[in-house]
C-alpha cells in the first residue's frame, strides 16, 4: 500500500471509530432510559395498588378493594347497596345485593338482553359474567356490569372505572 493510500485510509478509519463509539454511547444511554422508564412504570402500578382501601360488608360477608380517591356516597345502614364515586362523580362503583329468581348466570344474562358478555371469571368460586351495554348511548366505554349469584342472592357490581382497576377490584372481591 502506498503512502498516499495510507493517508487517505487513516481519516476514514478515524471516522469509523468515532461513529462506533458514538453508537455505543447512544445505545447505553437509550438502554438506561428504558430501564428507568420501566422501573418508574412499575413503581406507579405498585403505588396505585397501595392507594386502595378495603370495604367490608358484614351483612353479606364480603369485601373488596376500591380506589382510595373514591368516597362512599350512601349511608352505612344500606348494606344491600354500596356506591362509591370520585370527587367529580364520573368514575363510580355501585354494588347491589338482592334476591333473585335466576338460578344460573345464563338465566340472568337472558333476562338482561340490553347487555353483552365481554368476559367471564370466578369470584370466590362463583361463576360471574362481565357485561357491557349494547346501546352505548349515554354510557361510557368503561361502563361494565359484573354479576354473580350466591345462595339466591344476585350480586351486581356496576362500574365506570378503567379496565385495569376493574380487574383489581374483581380479583380482590372475596366472600367469607
């Protein structure tokens, strides 16, 4: 290789080395930011769950978690219906317990043709249907009615809360 070719090759080699170092630095910085963002998201999820309180109903022997920023709106003497809402009264949780002639959840679903099933799960071992309204006029996309039957009583949990909060509420709902 001639001396002239070596002199042309050295600047190209230096540029490649600088680009490699810059790429490495940017890669490390990006990885670090992603790790910090993921840690921050995990902290937010954990703190959101920590900001929940437990409601206990001694008449029907059940309990569930609800967001601490919601307030119980109705009187304690009404153990058959419990309503929680945020300050703006947009987000809400309305739990009602009443006698039912429905023997199964399928019977209840047939009686409530204005709703469609969007999920099924078990609440303390009882099959539950999670529904939303078919005609969404006047309803939020977050409106859900979850229902299950225990010992001739229909438990309905009507909610207007984000889906992740509904999941936490339903998984925390326990019957004693």
